[in-house]
């Protein structure tokens, strides 16, 4: 027997016990092995290690402290002999057990002990067990090797991986079968964020959790929740669904709904919905709509939408996402529409996806079909396909691309039947430092062929495009100045009788003026020359400057003023001798204290087209657009934001958008948003919101006098997409739901 107190230990167990621990002066139990267990001496109850030992130590296993049933651990008498491996010279193993092989079960705790005769391991204090895809944490854990059971007591946390996701269950007592993976837990809570399911007893298995004695489902963390669903029995498929027997829905102590059975979807982002609607409008006539969001497991999900209109026609689309054995994934899309007014049918279908050959090799495919038919005349019908085979290494990327577009019309164009056919090879090398130089080199090359079939004649041309880029590391010219330089050469020949050489180079300079002011400037020169069809050889040159002057003031935590500004941003074309874009912006914040501030933001754009670079500060400047915003935060209760824009065409400010939020109390909030039209001096829209925080729920009263709309909304915070909206119907004198066909909170 081995005893360890206040020292973390890891004990790995299989079906038989192996004592291994060269380099330690005490017994180390790391695995349970069938062959080594045969070394037991049945008469002396003695276990011999499968290697030569130099020392022996004896322990009284009957006096071992059991954290589940109690007992004494103070007596260690000489009764059963267990050989201990002697200390090896130059041993460098740490005090923790070093397990190198993959073992089926691990036990860890502040206090770990082994009962030889009973074949049990007990862990106390921050105890942990890991087995396959299961992890267990508790105050006390006992592993019974003979029965292949694990018992856990006190603040038990049980995790198990399922379908790439983890299911979490907590409770006070757990029994787990190592061989089958089944078990049960008392006083259990099953987590499915953001909701929990509480039960007196749950039965655990690899794929589901069963609660035969009833459950309570809620997202409220109070002892007496504001809302909950209680059921007599439940079967939970983590991260999938939950089936409830005889559920009753209770809100604020009032039971409002009882049903014989309910299946609840636990996949909030992939909810299963099937909706249909019938109606009549003058533009559509009688119509019927259908929408279905479906999933057949994690690997097959999609949606179907259909609409049939007596006045216009029929429309549908299907979108399906698929995954096959974690190697193949993609989507299938189909869209069909028939316009009865024009007698026109348009359809499009596509198949796209990726096949992962290896971790660094993939095949991507995309096949697209399109047709447009009016009556019996085919406007267009074509099939597009593209395949990319890519291979990635640390220093380079390799890609083979095949692309083709075919005309499939009933009366194909006699001049063009193959619109495009492109097989090509791409090789890109990543940016690498050149030895003993401050230079970095990267390349990009494309080699391929393009073909077109015109009047039965196939025209083919070769494609060649290569680019070599060299840039430098950052040079620190001074403590305030940094410089980087780059250049590239590109040779391109992707048209018949055309060959173009492109030289590109530039320099980027960063200059700091103290700790708050800095300037960034880049000069770029591009020179292109070569052979061009139907024209003489020419040389094109482009010279451009990009510059930004920025000021970043000191950050203020409590009281003071902060200033952030791009004082000037511009892009200047030297060849055209004009500015293409000039702008600046500023953010000014004045903090009264930690929770109270005034913030002003300004962004403006200017027209400098008739100004040369030498007259930057003296030339004519025309304001084109301007955006203003003011934000006021009064402590933690009041926040007011307002903004407006300036239009250069009308030379007037357009709309004023303003929002106000007032936190009247920890439970009441008043919000309003206003849109004011400055040119017409009239209100466009006004909304008032009165929000009541109900702990796990939230209620909102919304009023829009301008559009004469009044709504009341209530919803569970955990399900914001299922907020229920109602309105007052003057005819019936009742409050009605806006969307009665949708689900009620779950």
C-alpha cells in the first residue's frame, strides 16, 4: 500500500496492477497490468515487481482511511510485504508521476492511496479521474478495479465528450462503470448553456441522459425560479434535444400550459422550424408559403423555402450543408422561380465543397448550372465548373486550377460554345529572410493555358505571370525615425501578342515627433513597359504618395481631456498632379470622473482636385462630406448620443439621429430614439421604450406615436430570439400575439 498526503499524484489503472517507478525512493503505482498481477504470492499476500528491487516496505491495508466510509489512517504496521525499487543514481524525475504511455484511466488527488487486497484506489481532496473521453472531479473518489466501478461523492462534476462537444453534469454522488461508460448521479444538474435541467436522479450513458424521477428545466438561477418547466420524466440528448413527459410550464408561480409530451430543441443556432402560411394580397393573389430549417445530425443541415402565388407564379430555394467523415464538406444550393406574368423560368443549382486529402492538401470543387428560359426561347443556359488542388508547406504553396464554362443552350451560339477553359499552376513562396542580408524574398508564379472555341475553331494562348518581391527589415535611422524599402519585378503575358514588364518600388517612413505626434508617409513608383497588340510599345510611369499625420494624446483614467486625431490623411498622384483623397478626423473626450464624460467626434473629407502638392497648405479646399457625433455619459444612469451628416450636393445638414438611455433604477430603464429631418424641420420617427428587468426575463413596452404603433414584448433572456410581442386589439378588446404561429418561449 502507498500513502501520499498533500502531494499531487497521478495513478493510472488498467485491469491489473503494475508497480513501476525507477528513479524513485518510494512506491509509485502508475498502471494496472495483467502479467505483473500474476506475481502475487497468494499465501503471503505479497506482490513482487516485475524488475529487480533493492528494498522492501510493509503496510497494513486494513487500516487504510476510506474517504467515503470513514476509517483510520494513522496505523502502518508490518503485515503485507511490497518490494520497493531502490533509488537510482542520477535520477532526475520530478516529484510528480511521469506517465509516458497512453493509459485507459488516470486518478489524481491531494491524498491518494491503494488497497492491495480489495483492489481499490481512493483519492481525497481535489480528486480527479480521467477515462477515455470522460473526466470526473469530486471531493472524494474511489475506484473499484475488481468491479470496474468508480464512486464519487461531494461536489461532483462529470464531463464527457460527445460528437466533438462536451456534456456537463454536476451532483452530489456518482457511480460510473469504467467498461460500459454508464452510471447514475444523485441531485444532478445537467447544463445546456444558458439553461439547466435539475433532477433528483439521472442515469448516464454515452449518448443520452435519462431522468426517471422528474426534472425541472429553467434558465433562472434562483432557488424558486421565475419560470420553469417541470416534467415527470425526461430523456436528454446533450447538445441536441430533450424529450419531456407530462410537462407543465410555470411563470411567476402560475402554471399556464400543460402538455402530454414535448420535444425541445437544445441547438439554439440550428433550430428545427417548419412554418407554413396561407393568405391573400392584391399583388400576390392567393398565396401559400412554407419554410423548413432541418438537420439530420451534425453533418447534414439545411433549409427549404417555397412560395406559390396565384398572381405571379412559383418560387423555391434549397440550401444544404453536408459533411462526410470529417474529410468532405460543402453545400448544395438550388433556386427555381417561375414568373407567370412574363412566362419566364429561371433556375440555378450549385455544388461546392472541399475534400481534405491530408492536413496540408485539399481538393476544392465548385459546379454551377444556370438557365433562363422565356416561353420556348432560351436566353441563357451554361455550366461552370472549377477544381482547385492545393498543397501547402512551411515555405511555399502549390495550386493546380482547372476551370471551364460551357454553353448548353438548345440553340448554342455558333460562334462561341466554350466560353472559357483554363488549366493553370500557381506556385507561391512565403516571405523568407536572405542569409547574411537585411532582405526578405517572396515570389508568385502562374503558368497555364486559356482556350476559346469560336465558330468551331479553338483559339489557345499561354499564360505566364511571375512576380519577385524583395523588401527590407525596418531600419532605425534614429530614435524617432524608421524606414522600410521594398521593390518587385513582374513579368506578365496573359494576352495574345502581349508581354508586359512591371517594376514597382517604394519606401515607407515613420517619424515620431515626441510621444504623441507621428507621421507615416509612403512613396510608390510603378513603371511598366513591353509589347502590346495594335499599338506601339509604350512606357507608363506612376508616382504616388500616401501620408498620414496623427496625434494620440495621453490616456486619462479619472478626470481630464483625451484627444485622438488623424490630422491629415491624403493620397496624391504625381502624374496627374492632383489629390485623390484628403480627409481628417478627431475624437475629443472630456472625463469628469470615471463614469461621466463628454465625447465629440468629427470626420471630414475635402476636394483638393485643383491643388498641386506644392500648394497643399495654400491651395483651395472644398468641404465635401462631414459627420458629427456627440456622446454624453452621466454616470451609470444616463447616456445620450446624437449625430448628423453634411451633404455637399445640397450643402445642408441632413438628418439628426439621437438616442437617450436612462437607467431609472436597477430594474427600470427608459430608452428613446429620434430621427429629425433638418431640411424640412420635421420628425421622421420617434420610438419610446420602457424596459423592466425581471431577473431571468425582460419586458418591454414600445410606443411609436409617429407611426401609431404600440407593442408589448416579454421574453426570457436566455432566448432573445423567442421574445413574444403583443398588441391591443380595439375590436376584440384583448391583447393578441403578433406571431401566434411561433413557439412560446421554448
